[in-house]
C-alpha cells in the first residue's frame, strides 16, 4: 500500500513525513516557495508539529527549522478528540463545555415549552454529531448531555426545579410512539459506527478504508469484516467500528448470484432466515459439508438444455443420511428456487430497499 504524504480537509493541510532534519528543511522551503508563487500565506502561529517515536532533542531541532510549536496529545481537530490509548471521559471536556455554553447562552424562562423543544432538537442536538461519526462517546458524557437537556426542557425558570413529567427514555421515543423524538445518543452513535463498517465493505477505493483494511484485515476478502468471529483490536476509531458491527450483521442477507460466498446452513441468503436458526440440523449439516461443501453453490448442479442454462439441487438420496434427515433436507430444498448467475454474491442490508446501509 502506498504511503500517505498529505491530507487536506477544508482549509487545513496535514503533512506526514519522516522525523529527519532534511525533510523538515524541504517542507519549509517548499511552503515558502508556494507562498511566493501564489501570494497565499501559511498561518505558522496556528500550525503545530506532532511527533511519534522521536527523541526529544530531535523534536526541538525539527520544530525550530519549521518555525512552529510542538503539539501534544491528547488534542482536538474540528472539535473531535485526538488521542492515543484509551477513550477517557476527560478527552470530551470540549464537547461538554460546548453543550453547557450553548444552554447558558439561552434563558429558558423566556421560551415556551415548544420553544425549548425546538431549541434542543435544532441547536443542542447538532453539537455532538460530528464527533459521534468516528468515536464512541463515553456513557458519562451522554449522561451529562441528557442531564443538561432535561433541566433545560422541564425548568421553565433557571432558579426553579420542576419534577420531570415524563421519563427521559419515553421522551426520546419517536412521535409515532408518543415521544418527542429526541435522539437516543447511544443508538445514534452505534448507527454512525455501523455506517463506517458498511463503507469499509462497500467503498474499497476510498483511502481511509484501504488504510484500515490493510492494517487490520490484510488480505481477507471484504465480507470477512462481517463474518469473522473475532476482529483484531486496534485504535479507538477501529474499536468503535468493531463494537457497532452487530447493527449490520444482524440485518444482512446474501443476494445469490454464483453461490460461492453464501453458506447454505449458517448464512441468511435471499432474505430468508439462516437455516441453522430454524431448527437443529447439525447432523445434516456435517454430512452435506463433508460430501458437497458449505456454500449454496455446492448444493447445486448446472446444466445446459437447448441453449438454456438450468440450475437444480443435487440428489439427496445418495447422501449417507437417515430417511428422516433426507426427507427433511428435501423439504428445505423445495422451499427455495435455485437461480445462479456468473456474478459474485453480494451482501445486502435488509433495512432498505436498495440494500445499502
């Protein structure tokens, strides 16, 4: 995989280089040349240099050459925590302060109940969204945000305390369920993490998905991110993505094409419940896996009659099974109409008509 030399987002530029004096001089010389040629200027006062696995004296030398201050971790980027190690509550103090300042800037006593509801939905609820797209928000942070929202909602005046009229979990339910439709932060956080893991599967050409796949999945096929029993641990972002995998895996099905990816017994395919979840079929499963294989395509035979490709289930009577198990397997096969093509099987999310999460 090619190394990354730079990344750009809006008006920010991130340069990734080796910790050497020579490269530091090249960066400074190149940026100066760019400024002279374009008339633009680099804000060196806002710029920082971060070091990893670099000796202290070398850090100071490089910082002097670049003319920027040395940054430290943990820090933040666009309000999102940047850190190494565990995801502690203290790393989210910036978000907590932003929510507190947002509420303090408004006097709830001047707003009606409807006005306070709209404020919480349209203003306060937007603050944590960006950070939640890439990291798991600690429970204590969610508790603090909910506590502030509850106080703002029910206390018509700052100096008074009113007992909440409705439990907060009911307030967060949808309007169809007679709630107010406030976000359930835990579920929203999981949904956003699930979005990332779906993009790793479906957007193979994006740079960030290539980085994560190269680091944690190596040469595995892309669907293995859903089917492997235990994914490796890693960075805070990767661990967050892995923790949200169940949102996808509990609601996906294989769309059969060539039948070489979907497992006959243990996978859901063509929108049907996995056969292993319907009843105890372990004895039949062991025999068919040994005699034919475990994929749906292994259970089928292809033939061509009068120029038309036909697909049929294999003959069950030749298997070393009891009569009862043979009849049971035939019954299962009669419930499905086999159709195969030359394309690869693809995973679909059952929560949308398009099959995309």
